[in-house]
């Protein structure tokens, strides 16, 4: 994996807002508009799309941090598009700057950090961390 190849990569993902994508359905608030966590989902999809072509066999990434600022509300039936660009790479962490648009209007901005990992090693570590811990009887 060559870190330089990731920098500047761009990705896009879209979502048509469904009733289950709203704050009401998510139990976050009583507003029937796109919930922030669903907005972040479309941003993460765009991040994955931006870098998928650069991974070799067994390589992948996962989100380790995200900050989102909602700037507008979006109703059921509206389409939103997330546009992202990889801007920084340090210690196997790739940072993305992100915007979410409804037509020409920016409804959210975000910054996302994704760690690049070897899939098998990551899953082995995860499985080991989730094993039940038992103590031997004395």
C-alpha cells in the first residue's frame, strides 16, 4: 500500500431520504428530517468509494473518528450527495474533508479519519479481544 496514492482521491455517494433515515425514526428527536447519523453514513460510503481502488488483496479501512456539522434540514424524498477528498495521511490514518449537498445547498460538512489495516490481522485481533475471559480455578 503506497500512502501517496490515497492523497487527493475523491469519492461520492448519494442517498434518497427515507422515513427510517429521519430523527423521529432514529429516536434522536421529533423532527421528520434527515438525521445526522444517517448523513454520516452517506459520508462514510463516499470515503470508502474514494479509496477502494487503491487497496491490494486483504487491505481495507475503517472509521476511527468523525466530526459532522449539520447546516440544513432535508425532508423525506430528497436526495443528498456526499463529496469527499482525502487530504492527509499520517501513521496509517487517512483524513477526509467532506461536504453533503442537496442540489446546490450544503447541508453538512464533516471530517472523517479512517485507519488503513490488513483485514485478516484486524479481524483476528478483534476476535481475540472479544473472547470471553475466564480465570482458571485454583
